[in-house]
């Protein structure tokens, strides 16, 4: 047990090295960053609630794509009974015109690269 000092020093260095990203970001970084997408002026025109769209828009858009391409269905009936065209261009991008300030805020934060723009024309902004 003559190496107790070396072992404790080694453990201390190891713990400091492993926890470095945590305490460094808390002390110097922006650890509490959350995206703040630019909301449209009239949120009441959205097809579903804000909470629903935040959580499930990707599933909704995939379902729309499948319904339009595979089944030829082009009208979506929302939970409030209103009918909307199943179209990213004719529906969503009427209000969400700025891809950089709306879509990219959350997609970049989460690290996803959706393939919407492989087929659709990117909105030009306002």
C-alpha cells in the first residue's frame, strides 16, 4: 500500500477528465440552449394544436406522403373537423415560410436531416 497517493491522484485525474464536459459546459457553455423557432403570426390556422405538431409533425407528414402517393388521398380532416390539403407546399408553407428561422431551428438542434427538401422546393422566407 505504498502507492496509495499515486492511486488517489490517478483516480482524481480520471474523474476530472471524465466529468470535464459536464462542468465545463455548465461553467462556460450554453448548457440550457433550446431552439426558439419563429412561430407564424396566426397559429390558429395550424391543422392541429401546437403541442401535437411539436411532438408528431414528422409522423403526420410521413402519413400524408404515404396517403397521397400510395392511396391518392389528398384531404386531411383534423381533430376539429376542418379539411386541409395534404400538402407541405399548399398547407404548411403558407404560414411557415422561413425554413431557416422555423424548420432548421429544431432540426439542427436535434441533429436530423429530413428529406422533405429532396422533392419540395425550400421556402424562400418572408
